[in-house]
C-alpha cells in the first residue's frame, strides 16, 4: 500500500498581517536589512536634497535604521506588517496625506485636480517591502487588505495609491504597489497621467 506524498506547506498558511506595533521596531529594521534596502522608509521624513539623501543611504544607512527604530518605538510611523512567526516579512507604510507634503509636491503630482477639496481624512500608501524569500507569493495582497482595514479603523474616508505603471519594470520599481493588484482590490483611477496614475479607494464608515 502506498500513500500519497504530502504536499509542501503553502507559505501563505503561516502568514498573517496586522497593524504595526512599537515592539516591531527591530523586526521591521531586520526586514530592511535582509532586503538590502538602506532607506529604512525614511525618505518621506528626510529634509535634505537628493544628493544628501543618496549620500546617507550609501554611506550612512545606519542613521536611517536608527530613525526607523525610534519612529516605530514612539508610534510616529504607521502601517501594517506581514508576519511569519515572529519575523516581519512584509511592510506597507500608511500616512495621512497632510503628512506627506514632500510626496504630493513632486512635479508629477503637484496641482492635480484630484487633490482638491478637504484632505483631512485622506490617507496614502507610502511603500511596500517584502522579504526576498517570500516575493511573488501574495504578500502584497495580504498587506493591502490589512492596510485598507487599518485606514478605515483610523477614520480615513479615502486611501490613495501611486503605482508606477509601465512595461518591463524591475520588481524594485513596484515599491509603491502594483497597478493591477490595486484595481483588483477596488482602487479606482482618479488621475490617469502615465506612467504615474493616482488611484483611490473609498472607505466606508
């Protein structure tokens, strides 16, 4: 009598996503380390120019790491994490649009009609990061679903996303989210300027 071999476990079965907590600081920093991503999610908060930012990322990445640790520990950064056991294997940053002046003042977004009106309860997706070993396994979907729930729990009425939409992009260029996934989960195009459209999700209260 023979038995069928057991199928290998599905990695997603061991994954869960939840809101970022102060105790996640070291585990989140470790995700940036293993991903060789020296920004440590500090670009939005950095006040120098482009050259100063590049200099810090390449020559003093530990400063970004320390800032991230402080931000998480003091709850001055928000988002959701994907966990496999105690290890953080995915990250999606969430911010109020009013806190991301640096982002919205970029030339490609500055003055767009879709940003007119009351913005006080609009949140935005800053970035995604997934551990190399778990890429192409659905982690961004898990993060996005948890992020929508988090934004709604915080009282946001809308959640905005800024994917880079072009053919042949390297995976690293998709750090603001994949256009097709965002649309699949209910985001709608509110500005179709290519290759940098703006998508928005209406939250229910």
